[in-house]
């Protein structure tokens, strides 16, 4: 049951968000990532077992898609995107999949997947796309360095994230669309590396994706950090056997959001219970200071905690 005061706070926040979006829209609309054309990618070859040969085939296929998207971006005058894609096509980088359309979807591997004992799948939140992919990549690399040998981090940008300032970022609709893809990816990963320990690390709106995908998912941990909610009321509603963790830095603005869900004629607004509250039922880990984008910063308390959880020593 939503109280009148909490419902009023949510309505006030919705109004502020919509006003901000109306101001930002005319400024950013011309260069929105979804406006950059890209070819339809060929279906990715099945991964099967994560042998070096099978991985090399998959990485080569994804690199070909990146190069094709780069050529398309150049032909249409999108030189910033073309430059980023040339960087992504470096043979030293390893992508399991790539789709340059609608802001971009891509899955990059950091570490040697063929012998991985621990795998962290990092699910980003709102505002991450190919033009801002460096933020996700940097965090993935720092986490991989903290984990050490026989560990892999996979940056799963497998969905069209909502804009950071939008009504979509306050509803679970994008997460509902993303959840089947995350479930399918985890199934493929488990089949390829059946003996590895897999953890989902879900930042910000990525927590909603993980919360919606959680039922029956074969992972050891689901970690919600910087989370505005997981699209569910509590851990029980996630229907998972995984250990659910939650953490929030002292300076994260997400803590000021109302933890409610309201059913409106056009859908649900609000993202459920607060994952770090006692009533949610998650195991709360130390996240230290910093803001919403600092969880994977070098030397941070949150980064150390996440590395311990992925390693099974949380």
C-alpha cells in the first residue's frame, strides 16, 4: 500500500523528471545515439563449449560486425561513432556479440573465458550506449584487475538502456524487454563454462533488469549497487536461489528516490522496494563514500567489496 505522503513524493519526482527531460530533449535530440544508422548483424554463431577455437570464431564474427557498423557510420558522416568503433575493432579486444543499431548492444569479455573459474556479468544502467561505452569498459577493466587470474568480467550491454533523465528510467518497461536476453545469455554462459562461478553485478537501472530476470537464473550471486530498486518488492519476489547483495555509497543520489511502485493506466511507475533497506532482505555490503558513478573507481571500498563477492569470499 502506498501512503499519501510517499505517493506525493513520487508524483513530485515524476514532475521534476519530466520537466528536466523537456528541457534536455531539444538540446540532445539531434545527436542521440539511436539516430546513427548501422547494418543488421548476422546471427552470432553458437558458442558451445568455451574453447579457445570456439571463442576465436565468435570474437572474429563480432569484430566483422563492428567494422561493418564503422563503415556505415563513416558513410553517413557520424565520425565520432566511427572513431569509437575503430577502437572497439582492435583485435586485442574480445566481443561475444555486437549490434550497432538503436544506441548499440554489445557484450565484451575481459580476461580469458576458456579457463575462467569466476565470471562477473556486469549489467549497466540508464544512459549507457556505444557513445558512452567507455564508462562501462573502464569499470569492467578495474574490476577485472581487482579479481586477478582465472577471473573474467563480461560487460553485458545487451539492451537499449533508457535515457538517464526520462520517464522510462522510472518504469520497469525497458527492464522487462531486456530480461529475456539476459536469461538467454546466462544460459549460454553456463553451458559454455559449466564449472565456473557466475555472479550478476547490476548497477543502477541494471538492477531492475536483473530483478526481472532473476527467477530461476543459475547464478551464485545477484549484486544490486547504486540501485533505485529491482522492479520487485523484496528478495522473495525475485524467486532466486542466488545470494542477493545490495550496496549504496554514502553520496549516491539514488538514496533520495521514493521506494514505491504505482500502477497507472499506462503502466507501472516506480521501481519497487529499496534494496538496502532491512525489509528488502538482501545482504548489505560496505560501499564506502563516493557518488552514483563511483562504485568501480580504483581503490574504492565498493570495488573491493564487489571483488570479494565475485570471488566467493563476500
